[in-house]
C-alpha cells in the first residue's frame, strides 16, 4: 500500500500526493489527500455520519499534514478539511512548493497584477488624453498594442502555478484511475466528478459524510493560500476536462483552459 | 434462558461501518445515544440484514433512592419497539442522587434495604417496558461497608424477586476480582445462570495497582478465562464485545471476536 509520500501516480517522483493535491486544488485538496491516504493506510475511519476518527495501534511515521489530521480527530470530515486547509502544515506545504518552483509566491503574483493594473490605468489615461487633449489616435493605438503585449507577456506570471506546477497537474490527470483513491482525490477532490459519480461515491463515503464537505467559493482566500486562494474548490463542474484521461471534470478551473493547466485554484472542500 | 444470540459487538457511531463489515451475530446500542424515531442509517442497515439490535441503557439508576425516571424508561421501551429487540438492559447501580449525576455506574450497597429499593425500581421499570429487562453486574472500585450478601447472592435474589434477566459482564467480574477480591467461582455458582441473557466482554488495563475496565484496551486473556469459567457452567446465549474508545483496526476487532468464539467453541 502506498504511503503518503509515495508517488502513487508516477507523476513526479519528488512530489508527495499531498503536494500534487495542493497543486491541483489548493490546501483543502491537500488535506483531502492526507485524509484519504490515512484511510487507505488503515489509520483513519470515516463513519457514516462523517465523523473521522483515528484507528489505534498503528505506529507509523506520517507527513506533517497527516500528523495534523491525526491530531485533529475525532472531527466531522468537512470541518477537518477546512481545519487542515488553514493549518500551518498546509502553509508549509505551500511554501515548500513555492521554493521548489511549482507555485508562485503570493507576493510575486500580486506584484505582477499591480503592474498590469498600472499599465491598464495608464492606457485609460492616454485614451482620455486623446479625447480631451491633443494626443493622436495613433499613439493611443500603439499604447493599446503595447498593453496587449504586456498583458500577454505577464499572463503566465499571474497564475498561481508555474509551468512546472501546471505540467505536474496535467500529468497527474493523465494518470488518474478510479482504482487509486489517493491520486484520484488529489486530482479531482472528493467533490469532483468522475463520469457520473462523485469521487466520494467512488470511494464509498456515505452521502451524509460527504454532505459536510464544502466547496470553496471563487475568490475565497480563507484557506490562507494567497496565490492559490481562488477557484472552484473541490469542484464538480465540468468546466474543464481537456487533459484528463477520465471523462470527468477537473479539479482546477483557474484558467479554464485545461484540467492539467489550471492548478491550485480549488480548495478541496474548503 | 434466552435463545442463542451468538457473538456480537457494541455498535458505536465511530465504528459503524466496521461493525457492518465484521462478522457479528448481534449488536448492542447505547440506548441514551439513539432516538427511536431517528435510527442511524447503520443500525437500519443491520436491522435490514436481520441482525438483532439490543438497547443497553446506562441511566435508569435502578439502584438509586429516587423513583425511576418514567421518561427514561419510556425512551428505552420505545427504542426496544423500534428495534424489535427481544429485551433491553441496564445496570445494577445508581448514577444519580440528590439531584447530582455521578457520570459513573456506582455500586449499590449489598444490604437487604438497598435490595428492596432496587427491586421496587426494577419492578416499576419493568411494568412500563414492552420487553424483558436484563440487569448487568458493574465493576466497582470500592465496596460499601456492612454488606449482608455476596455479589452473587445479591444478584440471585434480585432476579428471583423481579423475574428479570441477567447480563453478566465477565470483564467487570474480573475487575472486581482484581480490585476487591471477588471470588469468580463463587459468583458464577451463586447467580441463576438459567436467567442469563448474554455476556459482556471488554478490555481494560492496570493503572497504579488498580485494574480499570476501560473498554478502550485489548481484552486480557484473564477476562477470556473468566468467560471460559462461565462457559464451563452454561452455554451463554450470546457474548458481546464492548469497545467504547481508542478503536483499533477492523482486523484487531475481528481478532478479539475470534478469540471469544474460540472460548465458546
């Protein structure tokens, strides 16, 4: 049986499933991965009513996020995922991914967004100048082209994931199969859909337990992940699905362009 | 004596799916944790499979000086009907006195006077229950002074005067043997085994020289040995494993059930 730090999908030998989950769906998703991997390892139980509790007598070494989860139970599944998403351990996971070059730092994303705003406002100023001043239309048009070029050039830098991060998520999606719960959850989230079934259904989780899971609203940064704070959460929509080998939806809809390419947008129940 | 129940386990919400997966013949639920009109899905699933579900109460306080709380008895009775249970059970103890709740199953003094009170309460409860009532011996860390009867004789007279059933907890008996010097053989010889409903088995551990019936640790071989001594006298209709905390893996629980079956074989 795979441990939490075993790369279960062959996506990236150096990334743990929790890290893969973080890339695909944010800190909540990473927590879902921690929970499901512990259940798979026989260290946690999820009762029909959603109460998650520890199984005694399994002295093992766990990842920091798994340790947080084990320390936090008994607790309802939904609350546990939210707590995990907000935990210091999830933040450390994120920091680790930033340092490894998979996730952009919140500061750099913010800075690029500000630069783009300044460009845009400058262009608006030029438009007004041309309307009420003596600026020529050609200058405004040139400025517009410049703005478009600047927007295009900076586009990759406002996404929470780096190229390596997006590539990792794409490869994760390509290798996901329903018989492997951990990568399945990492990619889709418990509230994600595989075909006509929710992932929680595929895993045999009771509907009452799953009802406690929450989708994170777009723009909800409560997870504490500044650069991975927006998105559809543990999304079940089929807004993206291009790169997946399964017919279901993607977990991340940050860019909407492909399941693999979005990344970090979902909250995985947060 | 009650017809064969087999080997069962205490159903608890935390391990509901585990209980559904385990090979058990019957389960017991803590009556105070369930509502007759809102049974947990897992309990309904088990009932649907034909698994008997026995309500086990902890709050009737039958040994107390206060009259039995009619609402608690009504709740227990409603639960028995909802579960189609053949009988219900509680303990030979008191949990309330003077408006205070002890939070523990407190032993009653083994005097004639206390027995009279207990008998009156049991008869009152039985009158309002739709099914027979079984009474369980408790584990005690102290004995009241001036006991007039041994624990076995006390239970025997209680059964004789109330016509109730017996639920023998061999783990409690073992605990009392360890902590209070109760003679296991004498206890088993004195109680009316023909009135035996079923048996409880549970784990515990010693802490600072005192054995605690924790229901949160593995069942000791010594407890199974008490079960073996009981089995030498009578084939128990049912034996139930109680676990209330620090739940181990499914495999470990299955192993404990198998150990019980081995004693009964």
